[in-house]
C-alpha cells in the first residue's frame, strides 16, 4: 500500500530518519491507544512511551491526530500486505478466494485490538486524513473485488458481475464481524470454526449463485 506521507509534514529532511522515528511513535502510540483510548492519551505520554522527548517527537508530527493517522495507515498497510502474501497470479479465482478468506479471518483475529482501534477512533481525524484512511479500506476491499472478477472470468466462481462489489464488501464485513462481535461469537466458536463456517456459507453461495442468477435471467 502506497503511503501518503505528505499529509504529515516533518521538520526533518532525512527520509530514513523520519521512517525510523515514526515507527517508534507508532509502536508507542498503539500500546497506549489500545490500553487507554485515543482521547485519554496525551502527547507527552506517547513521547515517553516511544522513548523520545516531547520536542523531538514534534519534529516528526504536528499533533496527536497526526499520530492517530500514522497508526491507522500502518494498520491498513499491514493488513493489505498480509492479504497479498497469500494470493498469487497462478491461482484460479476460487483458489485465491479460499486463501484470501482464510488469511482475512486469521489476520482479523490477530489484529482484533488494532481493527477496533481504527473503527473507534477514525472519527477523531480531520476530514482530509479521515477520507484518506477510508480510501485505504476501499483499496483492501478492492483486493476481493479483483479475486471475484478473476473467478467469474475463469469459471471457478459463479457470480453475477453486478454483485461483485457488494459481495466484496460482505466478505470484509464477515472478517470484521469476528472483531466487532467477538464478545459474543467467541463464546461459541474459536477462530478456526468461525472461518470454516463462514467459508462454507460464502463458497456455497459462489458455487450456486451463478446458477440462480442464470435461472433468474432466463425467466425474465
């Protein structure tokens, strides 16, 4: 995922140093935001947690909202990277979908506190940064759109073209559901059973959906 670092200006010109210090800031801020929440965390606490003086930290960011933006961007980048690791061009659409779904549910389980953090705190960002963070969410959803389209083209996934975008969003919501509803679902399923059951529902839909769409088209 391409990073939009221009949204966060820095007084420092050395790009390597900027990346290094911002990594420190992100890691310290994540620990505090997950524990205390964004609003209850102060910039001084972030500086202390990441091992920088408050003056030094402000050479790399301008506000606490800048830190939140960097955290959200980093979480999205990690999620996208991990999804891309399991999808290869040589796979069929269905093979890519199976791998992508398993990885999505696995990563959502491992990143539950961070995903919750994004959705709880994004509203605190200024409009330009919030729009950029939300656009990253759409980019990740677009990975599944491309997988579904590939499967439709190679004949391994039965889906109407007009349903691809909606189904890609449904897939993301199923992944996020394990995060948002874990307080209840976790009482009944572990992540493996949740993955197996959701994949059975989804893959059954893709196997039979094309037939239903075709029958509906023939009758109209």
